[in-house]
């Protein structure tokens, strides 16, 4: 054993290897030295344990180069989403439109008038860029953009209801996911939650009866990730607005609506049930509406707060607004996304809507194309009907008919794991002894990468 330990090369000898010397051009020397040391240390431990045979020098160098490649690979990488979940929260929710990505790139590469008023030459506001566009699209008087919808809700409640009461239906004191619970957010904001009604049924009078001198707001929270069916009822927004307006003393409470996804387009023409639109909330007379930028809006992560000018001004002046402010890349991408709505081109240009609007016929054609290619390579594939989902906290339980590529795999878990390790990684769905791939969520330029990952993954088995 002594013999073998001594036979391990020195760090310098490994560093002198031509392949390792070449790697020194792309990696800092101390990082390469560290990787070599670790490899040698592992080899030494293996030898001392008597378990493994002598490490050949070329293999040792292979190992060093493999470690370096892993170090050089970005941690955040593009993934092919073949799961059929359009707004997959773990896969980054909405992919951006070309226009939005290009706008973010320009904002990233150059200086901009982010906080500079080009007319007066004086300091401007980063929040001014989107406001008129958002108002035009939603019908609101004023608008504000923050980091995400969770911060929009927190900020709105902090600025408008701190130290006072907010009345929420018991069926809406919910958890949205990722640790976002309405009761906790309310507590964090310094507002006091007043829950009314029963879990399944809340009536307008439950709200009316709970209003007192301490009431700052009546709040509705959209049930964005669950459904209640059966013996259920809750007040409409119009009823909440009416109840609030009927309060003469000590002044009408606000009506706050957390829409969650919030869509500007009607979902019904796409075969989905109606997801409440931002315009509907504003038209119903709601004072403050909050929604996400990267759910059905199809833009970057952001939280939009729209509503009455007086309340939006109050929120704008709150110190927390600065802490939750949105980055210029986000602003650029969000503005470009909203411009697609202004042009009436959202369904054509925004990936989330393209994916929702694509016809089952063209999904079938695409899946058939994949099947033909993989069958020619000898893989056990078929095209089967199935369902895609919207996901990401919108339209719970709703599905869209699709056609899936089904690949028979005796050990589907192992194949799925290999596909996650391919480059780019592929995420499909496992169903019994099959792996399913939904063309709906695979971007059009990803076909080749998907098919080669599937072939390579299947033949390694
Ligand atoms: C998704 C969601 C949130 C959180 O929005 P993020 O943009 O993820 O921060 C809050 N409320 C509701 C009702 C939601 O659906």
C-alpha cells in the first residue's frame, strides 16, 4: 500500500500535463490547483482504504477536467419544459416574448432614462415609465410596479391598512404556495385580520356586520390554486364595493383585490373557465388590485398595483416601496410585454398565450413529427391524447386537450433522471411505465435538442 500511495503524482506534475495547462487559460490557477488537490486527496483516501486500484494518470487528468467543466457550467440553465404545465413555477413561470427579451437586453447593455426626465433634464421616476400604459390597458387611474405580487400585497396592506383591520372571508385566508399565506402577510403588514363567514360560505352581510371604526379595507383574495365546489358562496366584488360605499361613518373602507395571476385577456375563448380580469376588478369599483407580471400576463417577475390615484400615491410615498423596487431589466421587459397587449398582438407574441392558444390539431402534428423521428431510431414511441395544465397559481384544475409523445420505458424514473442530466435538461411527465412529452410547452426552436436528448437518454439504458 505504501508503494501505491507514493506512486500518486504530485500536484505540480498534474499541473504540467498539457491538457491541464490548456485549462489554465480558462480557469484561475488557484481554482485549478484546488481541484487537482481534491482529486489527489480522493485518490489517496481510496488507496488508503485499500478499495480501489491504482489511479492511472490520464484518468486522473480526465477527472480534473470534468470537475473544472462542472465548475464552469452556469448553475441557472435553460431547461426544456415538456411537462405541459404552461406556468411551471419551478421552471421559471413565463418565458418572455422576443420583444420583451430584446428590450431587457438593450436596457442591460446601455444607459437609459430610468430615472431621468428627458424633457426637463431633471430627475425622473423609474415608476413613471409604465404607468400610462398600464392604466390604458386596465382602466385604472394609477399604477405602480414592484418586485413581485407577494410584495405588491404586502406593500399595499402596509401602506393602507397598518394598525387597522382588514376583513377577509374565511375561505380566502389561504396559502398561495411558497410560504405566502394571507394571514401571515397581513400580520407582517401590521394590519389585523378579521376573518368572516364559514369556510365554505360567506355572505355580504358577514362583511357588513364586521365593519367598524377600525376597518381599513375589505379584501378579496382570488382562489388561484384551489377550487371549492358544492355548497359554497361568497360575495361578488360588486357587492363588496357596495358594502364599502354604504359605510358613511367613519369613512368608506377600501376594497382591495389580490387577483394573483390577473389576466388582461378573457380566458373563455380558449376553452378555459373565466379567470377574473384586471379590467373587471377596476370596472367593479375596486380601489386597489394586485397581480403578477409572470403569470398569465406572460412577462417578467413583477407585481403590479393598480387602482385609485389617491391610494396609489399613498403607497408610492411609503418607505417600503423603495425596498421593493423593480429593476430596470424587469421594467424594460414588462413594458415590451404590455406593448404587445396595446397592439392587440398578445396572443401572437407572448409565449404563454401562444401556448394556450395553439390548436390540438397542430399539437398532434408536432407530436407525430417527433414520433416519426424517434420511431425511425427504433424507440418504442406513440402519440396519445392527454391534458396540459396552466399552473403557476392560475386556473386551478383547468386543463387543455393536447397530444403527447409517449415513450415506453421499463424504468421511467431512471430515464427521467437521465433526461434531467442531459444538456439542455428535459423535464417530462411520468405516467406508469411511460414518459410523456407535451409539445404545448416545448418552444418551437427546441425540437432538435429535445429529440436528441430523448434518443441519447433511451440508448444509454
Ligand atoms: C401567485 C399569487 C401571489 C404571489 O405572487 P408572486 O408574483 O408569486 O409573488 C399572491 N396572491 C395570489 C392570489 C397569487 O395567486
